[in-house]
């Protein structure tokens, strides 16, 4: 297989591999318009909130499809997890790796601390059907009251986020944030703060690299966390 450098190339390759047309993929993914697929394959759109749903239909890793990270096809035995684009290997899908420690700044964006490529801070034992599930630990009180110091945030990147869900959003400029998905329309995304002191923000979808649905918040001291 030739190197697939772009989302458009990976999508066209995966679709042809499954023997699907753009229309059959649209129907199988439950999309209202074929333009979503067409715009991604022509490069007009560089990302989409529907990537996890499309990846699920094509039976490929959503992170591979969106960013070329990890294997094209993940399994429970050898899944690829990622946080901010850093892949971490994990043998069992029920053991979710804590791949970083994050602190929220006054502007609502989060900074990853105390981590380096491939390093795992421990594991959360929590059943998940998402082979790309990962967790991060919150540090400080900037995300209070939704997230308190020492709590873990568990994300499932391959599960499509719905309006009203808490999400981890990464921007192409490297910034990330934990927000609530308010709406996506007319090429823009609105994100509400989980800290009432920070007002909602709006970004163009062209700026968005990924949207990872938050599956759970776990309190500090939880017995579901282990260092090994």
C-alpha cells in the first residue's frame, strides 16, 4: 500500500477497500448529505465531527483515518491510544491508559504536563468498546466545578460526540480544551465552558483537528485507577 498522507487519501482508500460508493457509505453512516463524504475526499473539508461514525462503518481506526496515527485497523488485543496525537500501545481495551496530566489555563485551554511520547501514568480499569480510549488527569482547580483537582477524564475518540456532550477538542495550532459541545453549523463549532467563569467560544471547523467525546469523569482516589 502506498503511503496515505492525507485524510482524503485514507478515506478513499478505506472506502474502495470495503467496496463502497460515497452514497452507500453515506447511508451506512446515517449522514444526511453525500457532500460530507465528497468534501472530505476532495480535501475541501479537512476534518468532520462525523469521522468516528465514518470510521466505524469502514471498520478502521478513527485516529488513523483523521490523522494517520496508529494502525489502520485496531483490535482489542493491540489497540492504539492517543492523546494530542501521541500514540500509546495497550494490550486490553478495558485497561485505559492515563496518557497525560493536564491543567486548564484562565482562557479555557488546557496544557499537557508531565508527559512525554509513549509514557503512561497508569491505567483506568473501565470497560470500553472504543479501542482508542484514553484518560488524562486534571491538575489544579481551573476546571472546577465540573472537574476537580486530581480527577481523571476518560475519552472515547471513536464515539461520535452529540450536542450537549462534554468533549476534548484539539485545534490544528496545538491548543486543546475540555468543553461542552453546544452546536455545529455553517462550518463553525460552539463550545461552552465547564467552568462558568470562562465564556463560550466559537471556532471554525477548519481549525479543529479532533473532537473526542468524554465518556466519564472519575474522582481522585478512585479504585479504578492503578499504576500498573
